[in-house]
C-alpha cells in the first residue's frame, strides 16, 4: 500500500469519525422509574432530570443515572467499533 492509498484511507476514516460524532451528538438515552426520569446525550452530558416526586431516594437516583450512563457508554462503544477500519489479524 502506497502513501497515497494510506492518505485516502486516513481521509475516509476521518470522515467516518465525523459521522459518528454527529450521530452521538444527536443520540439520547432515557432512563426512568417511578421517581425520576433522566436524559443523557451521546456525549455523556446530562440533558434533563425530571423528578416525579418531591422527595426521592438518593440511591435510586444514583442507580438510574448510572444505568443511563452505562447504556450511552455501550452505544458509544458500538458506534466506535463500527467506525474502525478492518485490520487483518485483530
């Protein structure tokens, strides 16, 4: 593979990564239960927390938030794996 071929592959990979970033910016994960609803963006930023009750259990809030973050992390990992080039032997 020559230098020009490598540069073409690099350009294609950069375009694919920009596409993944755009998709992540548009993605939201919603996790909710009887006390709280949490919306997390693909960039791992909390977009919204809706408290359904005046008083909520702190551990329930923590667990709901952690579940939402785990879901968005899994989505990001899946998107990044799809963006990686096929490398023989790996």
